[in-house]
C-alpha cells in the first residue's frame, strides 16, 4: 500500500473518531455501572431495539463464556427491553431516539463508548442474535482464548457470521423467553460462500449462505456480508468503519494468512430466523433505518409472503465447533 493510501486511511480513522465524539450527545444514560469495570474485565458492546424476548439467553450465554460487563445502547425500545436491562447488575445502559441510520447503523455510538470505556480491554461487539463460537469453547472460557491472543501478540480475532435456520417455515416452532434458540434454528449451509479480498482495508469480504440463495438468488452481490471481526483488544485509537466488518488501523483486518496457512478464527451463530422474524422485518421496513433503503428487509418481506423454508437437502445440522472446523468455516490455527 502506498504512503498516500496509508495517509488517507489515517485521516479516515480520525474522521470516524471525531464523528463518534460529536454523536455522543445523542446518547442519554439510563443506568451507569461502568465504575464496576476492572482493568482485566472482558466487555460486550451492542446496539439493540425491541429484543426483550432474546435478552435473557443472550446475557446468560455471554456471562457463561466469561464476559464481565455489557455496555448497551437501546434505540428507543417500547417492548420492555430498556426496563429489563436496567435491572441487570452487570449492564450499563444508554438510550437514544436518534436515527440508527444516521449513526452509521450504531457504529458511531459504539465507537464513542468503546473509546471512553474499552481502552486496554478485550471487547466483543455483537448483536443480540449473534452468539460467538471459538475453538475449544466447549471446554475453555473466553479468557483462555484472549490469554493466548495476548501471548501471541494478536489484537483482533475474526468470526464468520453463520446463519442458522429451522427445518420448515420460521413460525412453526414458537420461541420462548430464555430458551436456547439453537433448539429451534439447528441448521446451516456448509458451503455456498464466496470470498473476496478488500484491497483498501485488507479484510476478506464473505457472502453466501441461506440468505444469498433464498432472498438474493437473482442478485447475490447484494447479499449481506458475513465477515466479522467482533473480538478486539481495544485501543482508544481504533474505530470500526462498517459494522464489525472492518476497522482501522488497517492491520487489525489481517485476520487471515496470505501465505496459505490458517489463522485461528471463530463463527458467530446467527439466530435471526425465529418466529419473531416476520414481525421484526415489518417493523424495520416501516422505520427505514437500514442500509441502502432497507433493501435487505425488502427482500425478506417479499420472500415471507410465500412462507419460505431455508432448509434444503444440503443443510447441515449443527453439532459443535469441531464440525465447523472440519467444514472449513473456522479454524483453531496453531492454538492447541
């Protein structure tokens, strides 16, 4: 990369940080427990709206992994999410009525909170329907992974978003509060993925899976991106650029081995396609707060009219992380 290109990226990073600083005024604290955060604590940052039914399992899942504190932005929920979160002893909560779209889909808000509270911490940025799976997660806590990353001088860790879905229409099995969603959404696509390197930011751009083949079959290049870098040893100088798809400085995006080997990586099991999905899609279509005039949710609504079934004869039933490694969707690299 040329010196001019590097200079432009440094300017872009400064611009995103300045923008996040300005957007801080859009956040109103509901309850702040950030004084409880210890120097070695692992943190989660997330933005959400109307996710009350998902929150109990989401919090339990990450507490069991070893996350110490949750920093959450509530985008004007009206289903009790804000009240529920305010009661949780390990949650700091902000609320805002401002535009999710104009905050770059929440990135500005979280960049500010991470700059203020996450410096020097291992942080996960995930949505309430994303569940982090990493090598040995069935036997080793998340801190074992971050300790190994520290010892290896690795500051960022990638995870491919893996869309999970049920067998049959989404509304056949109702989801109940506190339930493990993977009792319902048990299947995933083991193939059907494309990988392209982004020359500007140095990250891999991944598309495909069930959303590409069902909702974007005639326009696969518009399918959602599946590449994520959710786990980072944060510095106040860092900034996410587009969701967790890529960040700056550019070196943090080098989460794959260009010489043909394998770097350790994980997956984010995406529990989007529950019986709540249709109502969520309609709500987001009305709000017009998503990327490219909500074209993704427009595609969902059109397909939902015929009660789609994402399951096909090539679908794989999820077992564990080792299965994902065998299929080449994640890797333990040289972490033994």
